[in-house]
């Protein structure tokens, strides 16, 4: 349609939402569907956080706020960064947005000019390349490998950087692989960035608290303090605090960048929901003990899924450090045929045939920039995961 903008033709709709929609349609048509596509915890928002939201409504905190966050939330975010990451920020260095997604989008809109390049390690969260395109920039994909546990090597980062590079988007633990960079692995990447002073780093630490087996989370400005001046440290309450619907994300970085992001937000959405901001204050300042309790459950589910998928001939399933995803390779199944004659040509045909045949909804790897793989979100009940993995096992056993 010629009425629509040219920019829009450069981006594609979110494939994860497409899978969720297709699964919903099949369910509505009466099929027994198990959705392993959604990227959100199945836990409820903790009671104290819900109560803070209710109290905010009752206290009439239901009006416009400062465009990028109430002082109380900015103070809680500064305290969080100092307490958990050893990073000191002032409230002027903090921006609060409508979810982590808006924060990342604001930052890209505030900084990209046509021709500017953004290095995105693959497998990547589906929205990064499209947000870069919407902001007028050029995504440069640097593909990691299964052999290196889906982590970018310093050599791969070095090769992706050009004089036009503006940002590296870094995400650990990762959506979709769950891969988490150790301090040493991250330092090797920040050493590369130290040799390229024109490159900034946008670190998406959304899954910081979802880490297992004693994995030590670290973030670029913490590992390399000299990068502080060119780092935007992004985070949010959506995943760890089971608050996806409340829509609160935040970032801290240089004052000038934060002011530019505020300008964009003030002319688009204005402030994030006032009630959600008060709930987020409680999330960050309140008790944190449920995080480790939830992680016991997530780790058990991760181990269940990894062990059941690893039993399948043709599937390789690395054990990720964090988040709530696994990203198995189906390289050993490519070229095989389903009983009804569908040839598994790639991960998209695999995922579609799996959904139609067994009702198990996963997201195909091409959506995340690395094939042939699929992403399983294990943020669902143990029973559902066990049944889903049994169905995947049966489906694969019938391939010839
Ligand atoms: C890596 C990553 N970053 C950011 C987000 C966005 O989070 P929010 O729901 O706070 O916008 C997601 C959500 O799926 C994510 O997986």
C-alpha cells in the first residue's frame, strides 16, 4: 500500500508473536496445544508488588509523571545499579520507559543516522534488527556458533566493526539461547571495544537475575570501567519480577544520551504508567528472596528440557547459563521426512510440522538469525514441559 511509509517496508512483524497467534488459532479450533513460544514467566507478580500498585491507585497516583520516570523510581534504580552491579549513576543519568523495548528503541532513535551500523550478535532477540531498521540504521549481524556455546568471540566482534559502527548490542543471559558470558569472556569483548573508541555498547541485561549453577552475572561497564562513558546499561522488571504486563524498563548512561531519549519519549508516549512505576519501586526496593526461589524452579525445568531433548537422535541441546530458553540444533534432522511426506528442509518447516502434528509450539531459529535451531521457552509448568518434550521425542522418532 503506497500510503504506508517506506521505513515500514524494511521491517517484519515479530515472528514470536506470529507463532503465539498460530498456536492460539489451533487451540481455538480445538487442538491440544502446548505453547513453548512465549517469552514471559508463568509466575504471578509477587503480592507486595501488586499491593504497591493498588496502593498507588488508592493514593491517587494516577496522573502524568515526569516523562522518563518519578524521582522515587529513579532513586531505586540508582540504588539497584550500585548494590548489584557496582555502578554509580545519578538520577539525571536514568531513563524509565514503557518496557525494556521502549528504552532500547528510544536509544536507537536518539542516536542513529542513515548509514550508521549496529553490530548485533546472532542468535539475537528478534526485535534488535528491526528496531535498528526502524531508526534508520543498518544492522550488522555477527553470527556466533553452537560450538562456541552461541557466544561471540573477540575475533568475530573485531571483524564486524567498521568506521560506521555506532553501537554493539550486547545481551547476556541471552534471548533466545540462554547463553551467559563469564567475566573473562565479556572482558575479551570489552578489550576489543577499547581499541575502537567510536563504538558504544548498549547492554540489554533483562535476564540478569535468571541465572543458574552459580553463574556470575556481569555487565560491560562493570567489567571495563573505562567503557562507562559510552555504555547504556538497560534493564527492566518484566522478566525477573514477573511483570511483563506492567511495562517498565529502564536504562542508565551518559546524561546527554538520557536527555535525548527523554525528548523522544516526551513527544511520543510521555511517561510510563504511573501505577506501574510505583509497583516497580517496590520491586526494586522490596524483598528479593523470591528471585532465588523462582530460579530453583527454572533450573529444574531447564534440566528437564535439556535432558529430554538431548535423548533425541539428531538434536544437540547445549546447557545454557540463564534466561528461560534453550536453543537446540536440529542439524541432524535436516532432510528427513515426516510420516505425511513433509521434508524437513529447515527449522521453519520443522517448527510448523511439529505444531501441526503434535500441537507443540516452538519458535524457529531463522527468526533469531541462526539456523537450524528452534527456541523453547521453559517458562511453563513441569507437566506441560514433560508432555511437550515427549511429543517432540515421538515426532522426531517418526522422521525417516
Ligand atoms: C532480550 C530482551 N530484551 C528486552 C525485552 C523486552 O522486555 P519488555 O517486556 O520489558 O519490553 C525482551 C522481551 O522479550 C527480551 O527478551
